[in-house]
């Protein structure tokens, strides 16, 4: 299986987990079944890939003025839009969408940190490294 396709599936699974957690802990967000969850994940992925960069570009002064909190508002609006478009996925209002977007973001952050690949340790630096390189003159 292609590595990039596998990464896409993992991202969708993490997004699905975040939306599921949001439906459990945020009042005002409900998801009817697994098929609805799949549609929500696909639509949120599409919106994050296409609409979100455009919205960030157009609202850049607002995002800078609010020191990045404008991005949270954009995420909440996209979450609310998905709630309006998908039958069986209910988002009560802006504050529920904001809570859901925050839960999805935190879930994504935590799982991304846990799944990061650790590379080989960097080579040691210090006096032992300099002793081997006698032909270099430090000024």
C-alpha cells in the first residue's frame, strides 16, 4: 500500500476519533451513525484542504490582530457548515461548533505528537568531534 495513502487514512481515522469524542463531550453536537461520521470526516477534510487556506488568506489581518485566535473561529465556522450540510450530523450553534473544533484540534495535536517518528540520534558534538578535525582552523 502506498505510504501517502496510508497517511491519509490515518489522518481520517484521527479526525473521525476527534469528531466522535466531540459528539460525546460537547453538548449540542450529535452524530447519527457511522456512515454519517464517514461523510462528516470526508467533508471536513475537503473543507480543511480547500476552503480553510482561502479563508485564512482573506482573514489574515484579523488572524494577526487576534494573535491566531481567528484560525479557531475559522475552524468553528467550517465545523458549523458541515453540521448544516450533512443530514444526521447536528451542531446546535456557534459555541457548540467552537467546542467541537477545539476538541478535534486537541485530539489531532495529541495523536500527531504520539505518532511522530523518532529518527536516529544526532551525532555527538563537543571536544571529541573537534579533536578529529585537526585540519580546520577556528578563527
